[in-house]
C-alpha cells in the first residue's frame, strides 16, 4: 500500500466490534451507547470512537493514501486519533510487538504419524535442545516479559527424558507452560510430578474415541494407554483440554462422542478446523487448498507468538514446519532485538497488509489469514474473528475488563467504565 503521505497509517492491529455487540454492552455501560468500537489486539484495549470515525478508519485502513487528506481537512480529528494511537507513525507501527507465548522446540521427533500432520510424510530426525541453550532461552523469555512458553514444534515433548527438569526450570522463571502431547508416553509418576509443578496446561491430541479410526489417523496402536492416561490426568487434577483433528466428514460425530466421554473431565473439546499447514497438508478430506492474492489481513499468531528451534534459530510461526523464515538467533540476540529487527519488520509489513508479499509467501497459503478486502466493511485480523479473536457475542458475555482508550471525548464516568 505504501506510505500515507503524512507518515501515519491506521493501526493494522484493530478489529471492528460489531454493532450488535456494542448495543448489548451499552446496556451494561451506558457511556458506550451510540459509539463505535475497535479492539486493539496489540495493546489489548478497547478503543471507543464515534460511529463516523469508525467508518472513516475502516476506509482509511484500506486506503492509507487518504490519511494525508484527513490531516489537512480535519487536523483536530487527525490529532485526536493519533494521540490515542489509532493512527500510528508508519515508521513505528511494524516495530511494535507484544508476544505472550514463546514456542520452544525442545525436541524434533514424534512417535506418531498423524494423517493431518506434515510429520507423516516428512518425519524429522531425533534431536534435542541442549540444557544450556534451554536455560538461555527461558532466561531470554523472562527478560522479555512473555508470561508463557509452549514446548513443541511438530514434535512429541514427552520423548524428551529431561522434560520434568525443563518444566521445573520454567516454573523457577515464573513461566506458564503449555504442552501439546498425544499423551501416549505419560505415566502416573510423570503426571503426578507435572500436576505438582502447578504451572502446566496440557493440550492433548485425541482425534477419535473409535479404536480403529484412532489407529488409522495416528498410525499408532496406543489407544488403551492414552485413554488410561487421560483418566489419570483427571484424577490428579492436571489442567488439560482435548484437541480434535478429524477428517471434515467425521468431525461433528467425533466431537459429539469425545464430549460425551470426556466433557465432565476436561470440558468441551477444542475442535479446530484442521489447518492446511500453510500448504503442506494437501489432503482434501482435512483442509482445502488456500491461496490468498494481493494484500493480507494479518494474523494473530504473528502478534502473539515467537518460535525458537532446537538450535536457537528464531523462526516465523507454528505453521513454518520447515523453519524457512528465520529472523534471528537466540544465542546472539535478545528477544526484543529479534522482535524489532529489520527482517521482522518486513515480515509484519507483508503479513499485516501494508505491502504485497512475494510470490509463494508462506502466509499467502495459510488458512489463519485471508486477503485484505478492498471494499468497505469491518476490520478483522486473520481469517475468522470468531476463531482467532474470540470476541464475545452479543448476549453471551458481560463486557471484558479491557482498558478503554477514548478516541472521543470521554464521559464523566470514565473512571468507573474502565
């Protein structure tokens, strides 16, 4: 899209909040009645504008060249929106970052060959992150201020014989740990130890509770062991949820059966529409082929998560199976230096729709984003607001306690409104 002419652009991290949600919340917070609203994904705040400003910002996001005209025609409006950081200096916008999770590849290999995973066709050789490098990584994460880590990248972390020591070190650094696992290699002793640490949450791959289908999908004959471990996990109170990746035609039935069996233990399962793995998963039964033309609408993964390989290289995201988009090395740089590097800035300019990405760019083939629509309409970041932003629906939730940035004159009750 290029520069706006003023050096300012509309923040690429804004999501329009639907009017029905505004009206629903207005019943709870009268000062918001009749206003426009955005959620700022980077600053994690509610931005309150006028309805006119909202429509104008939605247009300017798609037409940044018109920001200069706004600055001339309505300098007060321009200044007000810039002061509230709804309009951002272009030179600054793509150097901003706020990572909440760092995904660490503590090992490379997996004992399953799931049909929805690139590992089925291209298993990686056995390798582990050294204890010394891992200690440096968690120190870098603490220094940066991200609250959590995930110990995966297309691998099975329970294959790591030092897993408990790694979780213990993360706890000493004040970090929460997310562990994506197939649960086949856990046992009562490990489960008890993980539960006692108190800083870990499991996401367990359970594609089916039909033995034959489970074995077909995973390529493993460990069904009974996994079910037994699930019961032990529940008995020890280890926080966990179930993740279902199923062929599309059987997904609804699998979700129903899994929830009937396990909802009282783990709550309703998380049934993600299976990713196309940025073009690597070319199986129509799981995911359709994706090709986004032109500018991209952004991605919440790119906002929230950094990925570190077992050798210390920092790469784009969890969809980058082959770790092709490297933009730093944790052995030589801090996370902040990497996040603000020129390479990372360029990637954000492509991902968040400021410049057309190169041909065959990984995000242009990924189901977690979409093309930036040229026509007027609400702003979104990513492919599906219901899935990526998890914003409340009208009538379903009280208004979250987000801080409020008033891009209009704040009412006198501002303090009580957030």
